[in-house]
C-alpha cells in the first residue's frame, strides 16, 4: 500500500478529524502504522467497532479524481500550501482541479453576502480585478453574490482560487458549474471533501477556513451580523491574517456585519490600494509564519504542517486518560466550546486534554470543529 493511499484512508476514516490526523501521523510516524493502531485507540475510548476507510474505496477515489483531471495534495508534502499549513487544523488532503502552483502565490480572500446588492457585486468585481492585476491571487468560495463577482473580476486580469464545500464533481450552486470550469482552467478549485459529497451547511465552516488559510488578508464586502462571511473573518483573524472591510450603508442589514468589523479594527477598504497598503509583503518577515515554512526550501525531512517542533508529547497513562475523558465530556456540550477554554477549566495538562480529545473524536463522542472548537455529539 502506497503512503499516499494510506494517508487518504486515514483522512477519510470516520472520527479522524484534521487535528487527530496530525496527532496520529506524528505519533506513529506513518499512516499505515496509525491505521493499524486505530481500532485499539478507539476501543479504549469506548467505541467497540472501528471501521477504517477501505483501501478499495480510497483507490477508486484517486482514480476517479484522476479521470476528472484532478490531483491530491497531502499535508506534509512540499506541494502543500505553506500558508494553509500554519492553521492549527489544516486539511489532511486537498483535492484540486487546476494549477497547484497558484495555491502558493500571494493571495487575498474576498467574501461577502450571497444576496448582495448590485453595488456590492460591482465593488467586489472591481476590487478583485484590480488585485489580480498586481498580480494577487483572489480566493473566494464560489457562492452566489459577492463570491461570484470576485471570481469574475479576478478572471478578467489574473487568477483566482475557488474553495468549495462539496466534492469537485458537485458544483454548487449548480448554475456556477461553468464558472467553476473557468476557474479550474485559469487558476484552481480546491476542496477537502471527497468526490460525490453534496455540500451541506456543516461543510461550509471547513471551506471557510481554507479561504482564510490560503490568504494573507481577507476582504469582506457586505455581510450581515450572522453570516458565513463573519465566520471566515473570525477564522482569518485567529490565524493572524489582515482583515479588511468595505463600509456600507447603516440602513442596509447586509452591511451591519462588515461595518462592525471596521468598528473592531478592520481596515476600511474603498479600493485595491487600501488592501495593498496593509497586506504583508512576506509572511515570514511580518510575523504570520513560523520558520522554516516560508524559507527558500525546507530542511531535509521537515515538511509543512508536520514539523518536529509540533510533535505532541507522549500520551499520559491509560488510567489518567480515562479521568481526562470523563472530565472533558462534562465540560463541553452541544454548543461549540473553544478548546483553550476546556483546557483552562480542566485540572489536567494541555497535552493530556488533547490526547483525550483525539480519543473521544475517534470514539465519535465529540467533533473537533474549525477554529479550534469542540462539540459533544449526541449518542
């Protein structure tokens, strides 16, 4: 079994989220060894049956993606976008249509309302066209409204990346199938979802973190107070990326969220020049990146997202883990809770809490969400 096939099986196994994937791969040094250990680890946390994603299914997915003209990029490879690898929960595997090289270029995210006004769409298109001419890669989510305008504007003068919530064979919304094809031909379309995945509401926060992770800065054009665009902005802010917002009318509910970002310190944005003036010229020099991810080449044996410095400590004894698991289940509930909050209110070390969370995720007791949050799953 090839290493990439084993990594895909591990990433696709039910209960293995991005954080648990990294922990397992670092602890066992290979995906094959992690797969072999999975049933025992899950059993310790209370999951009786642990079905690892079948090798035949992983092979079928790889072949089907190849027939579409797509490729897979695995976390830890030199082709993986280094800026995305800086997130605490980078996708273990990306499926891609288009040019993988565009994922490593200097990029800005541009997102906003689906039910955007005509002026909002005009602004997004103009901003994207001016940024792409610099050239800055424009990253967005292929949704209706601002996203579509951003992609269209960027295609006029340069390149764009679409991060989508479903499989590459499931364009969403359906009327954007032609736009997705144009983006793949002139940039890249990327997702962490398997082929055949129909986008559902729970998939979009994961897509949003990819938009935030690929970008040095994020521009928000028209966003309501409760919107996916503000989730993307929060994820970008937590990743230490620059936040920009286009001011809008206080009489328009579609602008309340973006105006609130300005009150919180986002850069007021009226033109591409406003973005370029504040955009880091290089993430390593301006404090975003950890060396050596953005250096000219990596030291032998060191890969983005799986550095030796990030290796988790050895798991605590089983008896302690049992106590930690019981306490964690009591500390979290059906509403997402920040993992840092769980650690602060626990009597155990952070390493013990993270080890227990990985076990609980494998046992399908919790789900670790984008933005370093955790939620208790119904039994």
